[in-house]
C-alpha cells in the first residue's frame, strides 16, 4: 500500500510539473507574440522579425507561395508593407497554443490590421521551437 501511495504522489508531482512547464512555455510564446504585435504596430518590421528564427531554414507560407529563410522573409514583409500606412495597427486573436513535442508548439490564430490603406484580416498557424533558450517561429502559414 505504501508503494502505491508513493507512486501516486510521484505521478501527481510529475503531472503538476508538466502542467506548470507547459503554462510557462505558453506564457513565453505569448510574450513573443506581444512583442511582435507592438513592433509591427510601431512600423518596425525588423524588430517584428526578432520573433522568427534567424536561419535559412525558416519557412513562410503565404498567398504567393513559400519564402525560405529569415532574410527573404524580412524582404517579403518590407516589400508588402512599405510604410506605416501599410503596417497599421496589429491585433491577434489566439485560438490555440498546442504542444507538439518537448520544445515545440503550434499556434492557431487570427490577425487584424487596422490601417489607412484598408483593413486586413486573416488566419495563421505558426510553429514555435525553443532554440538556445529562446522561443522562435520556425514556420509561418498566414493567409
């Protein structure tokens, strides 16, 4: 009976740690998204890009196909959103943050841009991975 109680306690502690760890991960991911939202709304696309993995392996899937790499993604954003009138004010609605595996999550959400050149709305799925202790977007699908 003592072994059963000990096993129950160990499982409870592990579940509690796992939930706490996932909650911390989700809060850290939301913090990255908040920084991106603020940077975008300040028309600072380079700061917005700090949330992305600075690698040639970064993938951005958009209406014009796949963009490979951090530099190319930055250039894509700069071309598509050349002025503050184009970037506008960004808001997100996060619908789900789901753990894929240890150190990786996907985020489903909606974006809303209020801007002078016309508002824009869409959906996204981004994949976050913890790289060198920091949460970074390694793949982004937005439409």
